[in-house]
């Protein structure tokens, strides 16, 4: 079982992701806000951070992942986006994220990626 932090401001999607991850045996915390996600991650470092790129507030998914990694260098992270771009793909491929999910994505793709990332 892994501790997973999900930062997603679409509440219905966050609830669905949490349900899928809990069904796989993980402990899950969700938040819609990048600042809150950062606070939670620093207080209790997750085994996996799954973050939307465009979050509520001034901390986006990339800034969130990079800030948590500054404190927890081995952080495994998956970035989600409904706005895929060459920049995001390049950032993820260069090691910014262990995985990139482009919305909408099938839940089977999430399950497979989480299993691969957590080993």
C-alpha cells in the first residue's frame, strides 16, 4: 500500500481517482489546491504525487512537483493535463514526472501507470 496525494481541482475526477486508487489498496488524500497540496506533501511525504497541471491558485502542477522534490528528491510523480503540449511532454520526459496522463484518459491507463510507477 502506498500513500498517494492527488491534487485535482475537478472534484468529480478527484473523487473517481481516489476511489480507483483506494480499490487498489492505496491510502489517498485529495485536494483541489496547489498550495494545500504542497502543505500536505511537506507534512506527510507521499509515495506518489498525482497532480493536474492547471490547479486552483498560483501553484500549478509543475511548480508543485518541483517544490516537493526540493524536499523529497525521490518523489514519484504523475502529471495530468487536459492541455497537452510539447513543453509539458518535454518536461515530463526529462524526468519532471514519471508519467504524463492526457485527459481524458481511461481508468485502466491510470491503474497501469500507477502500478508501473510504484513498482
